[in-house]
């Protein structure tokens, strides 16, 4: 039996960016998740909060696409009038 070390739940900024599949610069500009601040000044990103943000990206995109189609349908129905 092979023993595996558990993956950390709390991630540094570099680990969080890597976990999300992007570089640190993109992560800093795109990620709305606020890191948890510990008493000693240490800050870490909670993997569960990152998952919640990433999981929500698909539904936000789907909602935007649906709104775009509704707008296009409304515009095309006025074109013929």
C-alpha cells in the first residue's frame, strides 16, 4: 500500500494560481476570492472557496450567453418591421 500525503486545503498565492490553471498575474486580476488572514500575517487561499468560484464560472457564462441570444432575437424580430 502506497501512502500519499494529503493535499493542503490552504494554498499560497502561487499554489492557488497553479490550482486554478493560470499564472499569478492572471490569478491576481481575475480571482475574486479573498485569502484568509491568519494572526501571524500569513495569508492563504481556501481550496473550497476557489472551487466555489470556479464552479460558478460555467453558470455565469451560460447566463451571459442566454441573455445575448435573447437580445439578438429581439433585434432580429424588429429588423423585418
